[in-house]
C-alpha cells in the first residue's frame, strides 16, 4: 500500500536534517553552500539539485547515488523540499564548525 502524507512520517525538515549532515558523499559540498548563507537558500538549491535533478554541482550522480536520492524522495513522502526549514538544516549541518 502506498503511503501518502503519513501523519506519523518525519517532516521534510527532519528527513533532510537526518540525511545530509551524515552523508559523507555530499556533506562537504553541502557545507560549502551553507557556510556563507545563513538563510539556507544556497543549501536548498544544492539539495534540490541532488534530489530532483540528479546533479551534484554539475556532475551527474552515480547509480548508487541515484538510489539514495530515490530513498530520500520516498522518505519525503511526496512533500516538496520547499517545505523544509532550510535554516534549521543549515544549523544542524554547520554545528560544531564555529
């Protein structure tokens, strides 16, 4: 059975916050986009490019990375990345850097 907007599912912010700070493949690039932009807009653009465009700063994703993005989209449960609190994700990502 398909789960659509399961009320018990983690929020989009929780999904991205649990994933991107801990995924070594994308963490450094995500940090580069997050450090100088407290609004989180650059981080949003970077993650959207990964998840929805299969692109990592101009490079196509590998088959393995594409499976990761499919899992992220599934965890988002069809909710858009625009509903993510990008400031909260950024804070979690840069925690401990300063």
